[in-house]
């Protein structure tokens, strides 16, 4: 089976339908397609991380065993054949993605490929085994394609040889290493060993344009240069346009997607709507002979210092030799001093003055903000209002930045040159739960270090307060008491609470309990919380108005059977907080971090998590109801 579709569409349960449509229209399409171009010889290049898989697909495409899978050669192999009555030259490359391949060897292999396909291939076939395709190979493949030609991605298709069913395709597309690459290429195909040559040929012809990728001259890079572990340098290209390497920074995933697509629209693949991501994404296109690469960074304001450094290295790898335009997306009314410091810490990672390559994009409102105005001044007054929605204006401003800097690029400073940067700690969202009168507001005040908090007219409504605590941004949501309420009320209030913590989600639900005898309401509140949100995210916050290490406090907690059972239901996660000072607040935040580290794959409770749990409960209730209906009959 072989599936064809635009590179940004997901194939899962719709796979069969897509196949049917492709098969029903392929003959007419290929016939018209071939009539529009001369019967010239086609030149395809196979690149991938498995010699055996490349040989297998090459043989499927040719309809005969021309490539020997048993032994991988040390140089490119070229064979001739036919695809739907079109002459074809198929060039199979050795594994160019091996990190052990020397710089000189890699240069010679690509030179050989260029000579065999001169003046350039019509199509790159990227045969990639997703199970073994690593991020290092991903970066290396991108460099090879980009260095071969600026138009290589528009002439490439991604192939996956090991799919067995539609479910495997979902897993394949969920692999972040391949996701960005698939978006940039001309298409992607699923195939099996049993795929018919005629079917494979039709699909390849549908992806083949009339033009060839004109390869640039190659030479070894000078000593000291880098290309991962191997190096290549391309020169002498007769490119008339500029290379626009654009990086988007900002909090809002939606706004970054809008700006990226506004730049690339009608010239290449677009960013797709997605949930919160911690990895860079990249798309590319061409405008007025300018090649454009746009890298969308994750929300750095929620990431650690080391994570930012690592992702910036990936970002630069995606836009080699380096970015030359930095677009800073911000909402003036919410751009705080802390966000400005995070942004400056990123700029310090570059060897050059990053502000000379930067422009501020206001995403929401035109409200004046001192921090934003200062950034605009640092950018020599360059700014753009997203409300204008003017593609030409935005592109011209980007091009102007490149021209003013004489097409120079930004590079990251070396490790020994890197300045000291104040650690950036993650944003935390905590929910304070408990019965009425448990002291949730008092706990919120001491945790945030604030004497005045936002309040609501009714104690039955959620309220959120925020502030900087121990070097991180902290959001505290007070959840009204849930015990004793109708199930529908509990569900609605719980959903409102979690929504206040979107998109990051809730990192911990803290049951606030004054140190003292437990009431039935205390026990019922914890049970309701765990039934609603899952015990994996709950902790107990004991509060006192004296020294929490005093023997009376410690002995009471240890000696109370009810309290110990309560702690066990939360897997022992508890902290004692003195509501008269902040001395125990660092311990509380560290306990939350520890809970998150214990389950790094589910470190927050989101609205998606909530909806999934509700769906599971409804299914369980239906099953129980059906079993109850069948039980009398079985008796």
C-alpha cells in the first residue's frame, strides 16, 4: 500500500480513503502530467539511513532487482530503468548520515553524486527508517540537502518502508525528529514490499516537476570549520536572491504560527496548528528569488537555562550558517521585566550584536509599555503590528534587515566565550484545594509573599494570583470546596480551574489542611480531588502559625492515624508551611519539582488530561450499566 498526500496532513484512519482517491485519479493525472513535459530522462537520488531499505524501494520502483542489498558499496551506485514508459536513472547513495564518515569522504561522496546526476536530479527520495532515525541524522540530512541546493526540500519526498497498519503511521508522524522534515518536503509516501511497481511509478511521477535541482559546486571547507563531524562548503552559486534565515521568538504558539505562515504563505509548506511544544519547528519557501527559512522556537519563558541553550543550538542548525533575522513577538500589556531578561539572556548567546538583526512584532494591542519601547529602541526602531496583516510589508521589513547587515549571519558563542547567564527556572501552576475555612487564602499570601490578593465576590468561584517566587514565575489558583457538590458542578468548576492554567497545565493540586484533627469534610475533599484529577498530582500542604519543626507539630502529624492514611493516599507527598513567614516556601517548590521529575512524561494536568479522564469514566459507567442489565438474565 502506498499513500500520497500533502506533507502537512496526518494519515491515520483516513489512510484507506486517501489511497482510494489517489488510485481513482492517478491514471488521468499522470497522463496529463506527462503530456505537459517532454519525455526526457528522469534522475532520482536515494538518500537514507538504511542501505537495505533504499535498495528495496529502488527495486520496487524499477520492478526488478537491480540493487544488491547484501553488501553496501563505498560509493554511489547508478542504474537505469523505466517508470511508466519514462527513462529513469536511479542513483543510490551509501549512508551519508553516519557520524563516523570523515569530512573528506563525505565531500567525495556528494561530489560523485553530483557528477552522476549532473546538472542535478529531479527528485530526492528520502528513505528513512523512523525507528533508527536520530536527531543527529536529521540535522546532518538537512545540511546535505541545503548545501546541495537551496531548492532541495521542494524536490524531496520522505518514504517509510516499515509501516504495517494505520496505527503505525500515527506513531511515525508523532516522532518529533521526522515531523519538521516531513512538513518541508514535497510529500511523503507509505509503501510496503508488496507495493506494485506501476503504483510506485505513478506516485513518483506525480511528485516529479519538470525542473531539475541544479547542484552547486562543492569544495572541502577550510580547516577549523564545522559540519557536525564532517564539513562541506558550497560556493559559486548563481543565486540572485538573498538567503533569509528567520527565527521567531515569543510566548504564543498561535501567534508565532500566524507570523511564520504569513511569511511563507503561497511559497512553501506551512506551520500546522499544534499544542504547546518544547522543540523548534521549521518551514521554508521562496519569495522573489529569495530563499526563506523560518524557525519557530518554543516558549522559552517556560524553559530552563540549559534547555534554552540546547534548543538554540538546534535552532541554528536548522538555519545554517546562522539566522540573520530575529522576530520578537510580544503582547505589550503582558511583557514583564522578567520576560525581557529571558530574551536578553538568549541574545547574549550570540557572538554578534543580535539587536542589529531584530524587529519587534506587536501581536495583540498597541498599548504603550516601557520594556517594549526600550526593545524597539534597541532594534533601531524596527517594529511591525500583526493587526496590519500585510504580508508584503512584513517581508520587505525582513529583507531590509538582511540588506542593512550585508547578508551577514549570527553565530553562537563558543562554550569558553559564553557569558554567565542567570538561571531561568520554569513557570509553575499550583492549585490550592480544601474545605471552606481551611486557610487557602492565607497560604496563597505567604507563598506569593503578597499581603493583598485578587479576590472575587463569591467563595464559590476560582481565583488566580501570580508573582515571582524563588526566581520563578508562580501562578496560584484557589479552588472552591468541591465536597458535597453535585457531580455536574464539580466537573464544571474543575474545568474552569484547569483552564486558568492553560496551556502548561496544573503541576500540583495542594490540599490545604491546618494541623489539627481531621474532619469528615477534609477527608471527603481529598477523595473528591483525587477522583476528579488523579492522585498522581495531589499533595498535602499542612499549615501552622508557629515553627513547623516544633515537637508538638511533628509528633501530632506522626501520631495521627488519620493524617498518616491521608499522606499515604498522596504517596507521602506533604509539606508543613508556617503561614507567618516564607521560610518553608523553597521546600514546597522543591517538593513540586520532585513530583514532576518522578513522572516526566506526565508532569502537568491539562484540559486535555481532564477531558480524557472524563471520557474514561463515562465509558466505565456505560460498561458497568450494561453488565448490571445483563446480570439478571445470566442468573
